[in-house]
C-alpha cells in the first residue's frame, strides 16, 4: 500500500509526499534562512530564499527520480509512483531490468540528471544577468546537485552507485543475485563506516551536520540489509518446486455419489474440506466445486451425481510436482486463483497449493518460524503478508 499524500502526477506517474518530507523542508529552510550572510544581506527575506531553495532542491530530487523512471519505462517496465521523503526520493519500479546493461542505464540515469542540472544551473548563473538573490539560490542548488551526483555514485546499495556496482557484478558473474549481494554488502560497510565516523566526529565536536551523517548511515545499513534479505528470498524461491509447497488438504470422494449423499454424508458429517476431488474406477474424474453444487435445484439432488457437476482435471488450473514454485506463484497471480492443483506424472492429484502453503514452504527453507495462525490467515485472506513481494520476485525469476 502506498503511503503519504498524493499531490498529482508527472508524465503519468503518481507523485507522493511522505510525512518525513516536511521535516527536511523545514530543516533546509532553517539552515539556509538562518545563514548569517543571508540574514545580513536580505534580513527577513532570507527565510523566503531558504524556503525557495528547499523547494528547488526537492524539484531536483524529483527530476533525478524521473530520470530513473523514464529510462525504466523505455524498457517496458511499469513505474508505479515517485515518493519524496526525508532522505530524498524513490521511484517505485515494478520489476528489474532484463539485462545488466539495461540495469546500468536505469541506475546511471538519476545521477546523469543531477549532473546535468548542476551544469545547466551553473551556466545560467554565470551567463544570465540575474539579481543577486537569484544567483545565490540557483548557485546553491547547482552545488547541491553536484554533491547529490557524487554522493549517489558511492558504490553501495541503496544508492545509485550500488545499483551500478550490482549491474557490473551481474555482467561479470552472469548472476543478478551475486550482483545484489556484493552491492548490499558494500552498502552495509559504507553505512556502518558513516555511523562510526559520525559518532566519533560528534564526540569530538557536537554539530548538527554530523548527526545527519549518522542518520544517513543508519538509513543505508537498514536498506542495504533489506536488499540482502530480498536476494536471500529470491535465491530460496529459485530452488523450490511445487512438491515442496503442496499439501494434501483435499478429500477424494466417490464420483457416483448423488449430490444429496455428498451433502449429507460428506459435507454435513465430516465438515467442509477445502477441496474435493471425485474418483471412480481408480481414476480421478475431476474437481467438485461447492458453488456448482449449490446452483443445482434441490429437487435434482436425489438423481444427479457428482459426475454431472465435476470439472475434469484437464479443464482446471494445474501444475506438475516438478514445476518451479516461482511459476506456481506467477500462475496464481496471473489467473487470480485461490489455489492450484498439483498432478503427478500419472495425472493423479498429488496435492494443492495456496498462498499460505507457499509462505510456509519458503519459511521452512529459510529456517523462519511462521505460526500456524499466520499461515491460516494467509489462506483465508488469499494475500501475502505486507512487504513479502513474492509475486514480483517470482516474475523476476521467470524473466
């Protein structure tokens, strides 16, 4: 779910403001508005200039993210939104680029825009006959864009330089996951270095800018670790098949039973099973849907059998035991299924899989403890837990 306030869209991409954006807006306005030189030159007007600089700064950040977004869209990748927040901005890109070369293009597009803004604003300040206030504000924004360019090229996730490093390692090793791991480790090392350096500097001489370095370091460590966890999850998903996730949460019943017998002897006596399959003469005849049974007139329940309402296995969504779990996930999402049936090589029913079964299989493989209550809730709601982007990861594996 998208957080923050939607304030419009740009080139068809929804634009959001996170709550934390207002913190940095006030902070930048205060830092520049309270500058002694500005105060001496423009008095109370310095606060207006500080506010204008803050807005131009975030305009620069927006263009930076738009650079990433437009290159991604040129590769056929959907961009869901751009969000401005405390530490800058982020473009919510639907999926990964398909090649390391394309990933490099997306990664470098943002810093390229920031550097172009630095050059353009610098030329305007030098060439145009502007008022002093405009020169100072635009010159400051130009310098900030140069800093943003260099800072974002630091080779560690979540920075753009980390994405560049990921693309390079991906190209050299032919493994996107190795690229993510290398870039995530580099990001964690750089983040912890920033935290340590910031703390030591603050102990030597307490300053606000040093605290900011510590906060940025913490942000880098947290997000780099998140990239590492996603890589672990994707690697785990790549090694699982339908057999690893399927459960035998179904009942096999006699296909010759009348609908009345089925309702009285199976549903009423034993409770409703998640899935029923009808069989006769040693063969599976198909899936019995409770909804189909309910649509039949009660007067016909005594004469019609399950064979009359069954859905043959050839007509329902199925996968094989050896089908990669990523493909199972993608099929569930693409066809908007609650569950899917797993067949043996002999076309017998081996099991069924729903989203709860998938989360349980992934958790077991990664030695994560997931309670039965959580699994049951996923089964009932038919949705993965927030933040567990299994559908997107599966699609990335299949691409």
